[in-house]
C-alpha cells in the first residue's frame, strides 16, 4: 500500500514523469486484456520459459496497450 501511494504521489508531483511511464500506465489500465493475451501467448508458444519469450511478451503487450488506448482515446492521461 505504501509503494502504491508513493507511486500515485510521484505521478501527481512530477507530471513529466507520466510520459516516461506511459506504457506501464497503458498496460495497467488494460490488465485483464494483458492476462488473456499472456494465456494465449503461452498456448501458441508451448509454454516457453526463456528470457526472450518474456521480453517479447512485454514488448508486444506494451505496444498493443499503447496503440489500443491511443486509438480509443487517452482518457486516462491528464
């Protein structure tokens, strides 16, 4: 709870930091979609456990979330 509160305070105190963490905010606002894409990705990749799979998933979901939110409108962006 303390870490979450600190992150929220940091976003309010440092608005320019929001641009840096925008992909994380985008994925967080679409968390259920990210979970479903993760399960689908595991099914297609056969449950690979390498670092490349992890990095690939992070890049793919972050890109998808940012593009999806930009296409539907940035209503979470202050």
